[in-house]
C-alpha cells in the first residue's frame, strides 16, 4: 500500500497527532460474531465446545456458515496485509490490535518536532506483542510520558471498569 506524501515524508509531518484509536483485535472474534446469529455458540464456556458448535453450523445454518467464512477470510486478509506490507514492523506481529497500528502510524506521521497523544490500552507498554514498539520508544528517547488509568468511575461506559488504559505521549524524532 502506498501512503500519501505526508505519510512517507516525515519532514512534512503533523505538528500534533491526537487520538483515541479503535481497540479491536484484528483476528475474528467468534464470540462476538455469533452473539446475535447463534448465541449458544457465543455463550459456550470453552473454546473446544465453541469449535464443536461452529462445526455444526455448516449443516444447520448454511447462510450463517457462509457469512462466518467470509468474515473469517476478510479478517485473515487484512491481518496478512498488515503483517506483510512493511508499514508496521514494530506492531504488525503477534496478536495484532488496531490501537497498536495507530500508535506506530502516529509516530510516522508526526513532524520531527511534533507531539503525539493517544488514549490506548496499557498493553502498549506491557504486552509481549508491543515490546518492540515500546522498546523503540525508550531507545529513541521519544517517549514523553505514559499515564496509566483504570476505568473505575466508568468515564468510558463501554469499557470494563477494571480495564487499564493509558495516555501515551510521544515526541517526534527531534524532540
């Protein structure tokens, strides 16, 4: 994929990049997919039970099976593109979440003297899949601050109250 000039020429980057990127796993989430069409699959206690029920969908509900296969294929294609396009060498690996990609892209598009502020899960600093990204922030000395929060007061009503998130502040390459 070819990015527009602002994405490929950091000297023309943005002075400020601010955002609350989506926090979605790129792998198809079976529980979410089947929650409306087959709630018995979504509520299966174990992954093994869920797999058995999914295997039965092909015969019991061919339309749902077709939609499931299409969604699974689409998710796999997007994930393959993210991993192979070369644009996300630090975050396009492992269990990819969209917020990670947004964080790496924000670093690319900010001007050398610019600033980035993102609201992201705390995993940006602690998860194995983001260790290369966070290590690079530390080694390049572009991490400005990382403030960690829990959602106990339900500021974000759609996020579990125990879920930890962070305000990630980064600087451009010359900060």
